[in-house]
């Protein structure tokens, strides 16, 4: 591992540990703070969605939109399906709700 990767790795670990140890801000669930630490550690902050913003579309074989799906709340994406097809009732994204 080169020097910059080593520094980045240990910086990420330190940030994650700090976020685990510090008190959770009022109104934020402890799990949400830990998830934020994992996202920062990963170095890949996912997009934020506003309530009512389109997050996905279902299309038929001809590319025509059958149905659009919208964010139910304001939140940050903490996980998403990487499969282009999804079963009925399956999750598209895991949305960390912002309060």
C-alpha cells in the first residue's frame, strides 16, 4: 500500500471511531451516525433525496416508462440495489431519513 492510501485508510478509521464515540446529535438515531461514519470512511457520499424527488423508473422492453418511484421523505442514500431488475416489493434504495 502506498503512502497516500495508508494515510487515507487510517484517517477513515479515525473518523469512523470518532463518530462512534461522540454523542449522537439530538433527533438523530445512533445507527444513522454510524452509517454516516461508514459512508465517510468509504469515501463515497451518496446522493441526498428530497421528499417527492424521483428515485427510479420502471420501463418496459421498448423503453417506455411504466411507473416512476419517488422518495417518501428527505434523506441520504445509505445503500442501493445494483441489480437493474427488481422483484415486486423489492428495495430500490435504503434511505437514511433526515429529521
